């Protein structure tokens, strides 16, 4: 399994815009988006061109809303923000 076949997945419904993932992203690949989730929070979005899949964001997310998944798995889940 190569890193090119993996992507960062942000579960929009879990994000509360706390910003911890943004603070700990060494590549500055994360930012607060403009769209709101079901709870009314502007959720975090990832720039896949900048993301190195280092997992810092996943580790610090208090809501367990970030993961690194296979591209095929993302398609099955039907997630928007990959």
C-alpha cells in the first residue's frame, strides 16, 4: 500500500472548529472552510496537495474526526471532504 493511495478524511459532522488540527499541521494543509456542518460549525478542510499524511491532526483531534483511509474506502463512505 503506497501513500499515494491514501487520503486524509475529515468527518465533517464531528468537526467543531476547535482548530487544534490546524495548529499542529506542520505543512499548513488544513484550514477552516466556509461551509457549515449539521451542528452549525464551519468544518476543517484539507489541501491534499500540501498534506503529507503525517497524522498529527488525527492524533490531536478531540472529536476523533480525522483519519487516513484508502481512496477506495473513501468512495464507499461517500464522504465529500477528502
